[in-house]
C-alpha cells in the first residue's frame, strides 16, 4: 500500500526538520514539507509526533532453535517491532549452534517462517562455541551477519588470532564477548561496593577489559573488522578510545542499562542480573561520555529473555540476562535526552544509523531506501509494565519506571508491523 506520512517532525542523526514522507511500493519516494497526497495513497497523520529511521539492534537473543520456552523468533521479532526496530541480529547461543550451513539452516527456517521484521543470524566463531576449532568462515559468510561466540569469550589468544586472520581474509566482523574465565571466580555481580556490603561474589572489571586489550592488539596486527559487544567498564572505554586514535579497525556497543544504571541501583532480584553486570557509577558515567564522543558507536539491547522461574532466584541464583527491546528507546530518551545529557539526534544515530553502517545492513531515512520507519509520541508518559511486553521474557530492571516516548507505529518496507496509532 502506498502511504504518505504527513505532519511529523523528522529526526535523523544529522538533524531535525518538519516534513512529509511519501512511500510507494515499500520505498521512500520523497521527503518534503507540505506534500499533497496523490490519488489512492493512504495518509498517516503524524502531526505532533516524531518520525525516525527505525532502530537496528545488533545484539539480541531470540532463543530459537533450542530454548523456545524463553523466546521464539515470532515473539522476539514482535517485541522488536513494538520497540521500533525493523532489523535485529540474533546471537548464536542456540541448539544447534549455527556453526555450519546445515545447523544455520535450522535457525533460518524459523526466521523465514515466523519473523515479522528482518532477523539476521550470527554464526559462531568456533564450532559449538567451545573455543577449540574455527568454523568455516567462507562457507557461512554469505548467510550470516557476523561471527560471535557470545555468551562466552574466546579464551585462547592463538585461537582468537586465527579467527581474526580468517575474518580479515573474508572481510567479515568478529563480534567479541570479552570475558576472561580465569578471573570470574564464581562471581555474578560487579565486584564493587554493593557486592561487598551484601556478601555476594563479584566479577572484576579486568575480566572484561583485559580480554579487550588482548583483542585490540590482535586486531591491530591482523586488520580484521573487530566489534566489541556490551562494554561496561571505564577501562574498556579508555582502551577502545586509544585504539581508535591509533587507527585500529574497532567498533563497539553498550546497552541501555549500562548507560542509566549502576551497582547503586541493584536490588535482590533476578531482574537486575545480567552479564556483564551493572558496574560502578564511574563506569556508567564513562560509558555516557564514550557514547557522546563517538568512542562507543552503537547502543544494543542484549535482549536476553529467560523464563519467570529462571529469573526468580535473586541475584545469586537467577539466570543472567534481561529483556530490552521494548524499553530501550523510552528509557534512554527519558534518562538521557530529556535530562539534557544527550541530543535526540545522537540517540537516533546510535540506535539506528550506526548499527546499520557498521554491520552493512543498509537502510536510512532518505529517498530510494526501504521505508523502515518508527513513529513516536515523545510526550506520551506511561509506566513500564512488563505484562504489556510482547516478548516472552518479562525480567527488566526498568519495571515501574515512568517514562516518555512511546513507539506508536513501526513500518517495515512500508508495511505496519506494529500499530498503536489511533488517530
């Protein structure tokens, strides 16, 4: 259906302006103020609303195949559309692990059958995500977005060097979950003040930044495209900032929760348990600074749903992971943009344009491009209630928060994949 989005305020990473958007055959034809609806075109009244390029999340867990009690391609992609996303990249900690064309085909079949948005699968770096033998990058690269062993770090330096050399030959991304298992020592929250005061076991910051330091050296030597997942420490920011200044081919992401929460916000509840953990206030502030100065390229949710039972055992006993697709924009808009810490343009760039650019997945709010668009009411105030989530996962540290910025409609190729726009 051809449509005209009329009367909205358009926000991209490069600016804010009033304009109408004409969409024909799923693509943007023109963006101009005061467009007259052609015959047969359906008009979407966006007056008083904000129109942005739909978001892209380069780090989600949709759990299918293998763990469909937690999430499915159907529920995960619906949750993404609810949050304003039209493309997500799904991590490979699945059963079977997508480490060969045959195992990847199992996941792709579910995507083809059930996804309401674009779901791009990762393949693992090593077979079975065991860190012992590399996958065949050449055989897989045409059917996956990047390579990651997310959920576990590649422990061996020689193995990571081999992976980066292969990735450089094939011009693909290594997206690294950086975690040194030898430094974990049974920890499950940040090794900081809250941990000490409440008798928990801590995860030290070096378990993350130490492996990042190793990988940056290898990246510099191999020249591969290297992306660091979910950074959470001030040392990680500093290491990546210095590496970028040297010309190292590195990009990185952080999550919404690391930008607005810290160990001081912890409660004895599984919805505050994720990996990496919430760090100190100093770490949180360094992440915000890194996002503002471009050290941190993108915001990714690390959407990681679990069953209610798995999240019901407090900080010590619950599974690691929270959901984030349906809260990311309103939480960040409320906590960072409305407080003056960040511009809306920078937030849109980090949630939409940078992820698409880094992972070469296309899309922009400009003529000739697919009409992947989110329409948002920035003034709508509401309380986050996980009972309204479309995801199977309900564990969020933002439960009960009062936020502004409700996604009312998400268009994928000009078709509404989520619609709560009533006017």
